[in-house]
C-alpha cells in the first residue's frame, strides 16, 4: 500500500533504483510492509527541465545530493515506528545509493483504508458486501 | 477541484490523455464532479531517467502497464461513492487506454475546503467576507 | 518544512525558478516559514511525454499558462493565513514569472509534526528522548 514518490537530481537509473530499494526495505523492516507491497514512482531531474531546490533549514547542510521521499500510507503507525522508519531509510540510502543522511528528506501523508484501490477497481482494504 | 496525478510507464501522449479522460469521466459519473472541474498532471516515465516499480501484492499480478492514479480531493465522499469511483476508473481505463484493471492503482488523499485556491489568489470554497 | 511541488507546461528553467521563488517568498511572508526552510520539486512538462490538463471550472478561464502548486505542510494554519498565502502566491507568481493570477492553482495537504524527517534519519519536530 504505501505509495512512495522519490525525487532526486541528476541521478542515473541504478542510483534511482538503489534509493527505491532502500526505502522499500526500510518500510519492510520497520513498519511491516510485505515484500511485494511495492509501489514507487522514481524521478530523476535533469536540473534544467525540472529541478529541486533546497535550503539548510534546522542547521542541516544539504546539497544537490538531496533526495525527497514522499510516502502516502494508511494512518495508524506510532511515532516510534515512524522514527524507526526515518532512521532506517537514512541508513540504507547511504549504504545502497551513497546518499548522505543529511540529504535524506522524508515526509508522510496518511489517509484511510477506504482510500486505496490496489487493482481491479476494488477497495481491497474495505470491500463492500458484494465484492 | 480534485487534483489528479497519473504516472505511467512508456506511454505515448494519446494513451496518457486517454487515461486522463478515463479518470475524469469516472469522477464526473460517480462523485458528481462538473465537466470543467478538470485538473490533471499526466506523466509518462521513460524507464531510464524516471521509472515505476511495482509488486504483486494481494495476489494481483501487475506489469509495466501499471498506472498510478493519485487524487487529492476534499473530504466527505462516502465509502460507497469511493468504491464506485474505483470501479469506474478501472472500466474506463481499460476501455479508453487498454489498461488492464489489475494494473489500475488508485489512492485518494483528502483535505479541507479551505485548502484550495482555484485561481486568482482566492479560496473559492471558503471565501472571506472581503472577497 | 513545507514540501512544495510545482508543475507547469513548456517553461524554461528561469521561469520554473521564478515560480519557486514566488511560492517560497509567499510562504515566508504569510505563514512565517524561515528563509532556509526551502524544499521544492519544480517540474516543467513538455506537453508530449508529460502534460497538464485543465478546465474553466468556477468561471475562471485557464490556459496553458496553468501552474499547479501542491504544498504539503503541518496542520495548524488558520483560514485567514491560508487565504493570505493564496493571495500572495498569485501576486508574486505574476510579478516574478508573468503567470496570470487566473492560472495559479494551489492545494494544501496537511500532516502532523511526526510526519517529517528533514535529514539525518531523525524526526526533528518530535525527537525521541534518545535523539
């Protein structure tokens, strides 16, 4: 279920996929997402036709290695699980893609179970009596 | 009002627009969106500079025909209306764009009436006394 | 903290960045975002591989100068602050990028403080006792 959107600057396909793998494994390890529950949009920006902007907010120095990771998921994870997720994404993004932890930016947007249709035109998490 | 974001892999412009049309007609038919309430970002990914990843979660076999449809809309639609929307998107995506229903992935994110400005710098759904 | 996503059609880099600057200054002026709290994904669409669709909903005539601005931010801004934000974005987008106010479309999505990690794998707004 989580829909993951990753935006990075001037990366090749291998690095994009390494970032995707890092986020997916972190989701599996920290909030129990199954291995095949994999839904990602990975976008590399060329810095001309599309680009990223960033600042040094909160004293974190960021540079063009910045990676924006926006995850939409059902509500219900505890603060501790979310913290574990952030920590693990940063670790694996460094390990798999060479992204420095200071450049790993994550935001979560929660919705409800009825807000998902994972194929076949059905709301799999809240099926109606006739599905 | 709904802002619709569609991401697909290696599609031409005609197929992208067919997907957009499918989602828009489904919104009109099932949750009463007016015809000119059309706001869409349609993105085809080349699989190199940007790409999609997917798995077979919940026993649904997906392939590179996967289409991610992320809709931001005001809160308030009932579960039944949302189910009808998912069903109709899947039907029309197949009819207009040849997308198999198993490859149609939809997620909704709700916000409030005050969270929209549809032009002219005004919050049209909750105007202030001076607008 | 706000993560800003801007989508525009057939724009060059200068115009994309002018739009980004307009939104950022409006956030600073109206809801008190610090100057270095700058996180933006700016995307120009070529109209072929990716494109935007739009209608004249609510009597606002839009054209290919349309700009979609989607802002994710923590909950808590009042309706008046949001109205001020919309107004100022429209003003500055016209001033900096020549975008007509009728073509400025903004939507906000709110989340919670725990839903942000702004680098280093930490939830900066809600640190745990061990961070």
